[in-house]
């Protein structure tokens, strides 16, 4: 593990053609992310308040499930993050702040 990576020790899974826990969770995470995107689109196009609220409720449940799957994968070392350097965070913040200012002008 390099100094810029944030991860947990990997839980070993069987290798080969057969699917394993990591494969299933990876596919589930991908599907949940796609479903969330589609629900956001549906919510923006809902013309009925009742329908919008129902879609939003389902979206929230999907988002919670997606987070649980991500956290499970992270705990098992199957998902890692890259540390962001403070100057990169500051640069991004400055850029987004300027874009927001430009939108409000």
C-alpha cells in the first residue's frame, strides 16, 4: 500500500471463473449507482408531487443501500481511496467557489 492510499487489509476470495463475494458486491454496487442516477432523472421529470415524493423515497433507500455495500467492500479491502493533498483540495474549492460566484453574478 502506498502513502496516498486509504484502504483496509484485503479479504481474500477464491480466484477462477466462478463468481465470488467480491464479484457479486462489485456488480451490486455498480447496479445501485446506475439505479440512483436513473431515479434522479425520474425525479426531475416527475410532474406530480405524489409521484415525486415516492421516487424520492425510493431513491433515499437506494442511496442508503449503496452506501452499505460500499462500506462493506471498503471494510473487506476491496475498495480503496486516494488521499487528497491539502493544496489539491484548496485548488478545487477555489475553482468551485469561482464557478458559484460566476453563476450568481
